[in-house]
C-alpha cells in the first residue's frame, strides 16, 4: 500500500522523472543525486512525496532538471509565485 503523499506539491518532480522511459528513471534519479551530492534514495523520496525537499536543495534541484521543475513547484511555501501573492478576487472585485 502506498503511503499518503504529505508533500503533494512535489508531484511535479514525480512527473518529470516519470516522463522518462521506465528503464531510464533510476539512472535519471542517480544523475540528479550525483549533481546534488546526495543519494538516489533521497531523490526517490522527494519525488514520491514521502519526504520534503530541504530548502537548501531547491535551487540545485531546479538547475539539475534544467528548469523543467521550478523552485515554485518544488517548495511553494518558500517560493510563492507572483500570482499567488495577489489578493483574491470575485468577478474582478477584491474579495
């Protein structure tokens, strides 16, 4: 049974890794891990959402994916997008 994905915003990383053919996914995780100086298992945990991506790894991870997975997607709690900072509106009027 799969664990509850407590860090659901990491799913973009999961999608990035799953965009590769199945036989290449471990290799992709290993390449990213090597660039970040961590284990392939850590990348797997982040992609599966079972562990939160540490703040100090976010920018390096964004770079390792060639920007296909952004800091905003990896940790929106640390890097909110400009749109998320705008006040909520209802029919063009501030809520």
